[in-house]
C-alpha cells in the first residue's frame, strides 16, 4: 500500500512538473510572436500618401497657396507628424516660400478626437506678429486638410502661441 501511495505521489509530481514546464513554454511563445509582429510593422514598407501643404506666395506674401505633395508614411508614423515635418522643410514650388523659420523643430503632436495640439520649439516665437499669424494659419490649414482633424492648437514652451498678443484656443481651417 505504501509503495502504491509513493508511486501515486511520484506520478502526481511528475504530471504537475511536466504541466508547469509546458505552460511556461506556451506562455512564452505568443509573447515572442507578438514582439516579432510588432517589429515587422515598425520596420515595414512605407505607404505613399498625398497631403496638402499651405505656403505663402513669393509674389503675394499675404496669401497662402496649396501645394500637393506625396509623402512616405510608415505604419508607426502619424500623418499629422509627417505633414508638420513636410511643412517645416518648406515648399518644393519656387513660387512659394516657407514662412516657418528653418530652425523651428517639431517637439510633439497630440490628437484627441478631432483636435490636434502641435508643440513646436520656441524659435517660432521670433517671428513678427504678421508672419506668426501666417505661420499659424499655414499649420492649421495643412492639418485640417487631413482626414479626422478639424481643430488645431499651436503650442511653444508649453503655452499657447499668441498672435498679436491674443490666444485663440483651438481653431479650424481659414478660408479666404
């Protein structure tokens, strides 16, 4: 009887040990598979998307003109980030000019529903009021031309960018 009890206990221990070893292995496999899929998505090929960027004209600096551009968007990239980076690089059309200074950098963007908040470096604040207004409208019109974006707030140094001494909150596309 004692031999049967010890044999049963030994068998139970062997079954439990074997089951826990299998559980650990199967628990690790999906995590590795998920990680490799995530890596493949991040490294994956880009998609070409068409966006509309707004720049002032050389001959008419008070008016913004649309420039269509094809950009590469990676699956891990945000269309908003790609559009802002393209805007910061300036126009390809020689009849347009970049109103945003070359040393302005994108810090980050945040999107909540249809509102995008853009955080730019403080070099943007070196513009005179009229140029700052034009830069702000350029950014707002560019981003609101993207699907899902209706309002934009522009920030520098964690404060809303004032134009002519006033902050205006979230703004939609400017027409005219």
